[in-house]
C-alpha cells in the first residue's frame, strides 16, 4: 500500500491543473495551490514514515 503513496500528490496536482484550466487561470496564478499540495503530501509522507519507524517494520 505504501508503494502507491506517490499517487496522492500526483492526483491532487492533476485535479488542481484541471481546475485551473477549466476556469482559465494560468500556472503562475495557481502556483500557491501546487505548493500547498506538495506541503500536504510531505506531511502525509512524514506521518507514515514516523509510523513505520515506531512500529519497526
């Protein structure tokens, strides 16, 4: 299951890209959203890393 964690930021970025295209925004206008997505995904990855470390798997 952990091997599919890369899908979280990929799907969120794809969804954000489609949202920006649909409403006519440029990449520059949506750059902050990509930053938030990457930070959110990094927090999830850090959480799972800590859980793995604590359970010694």
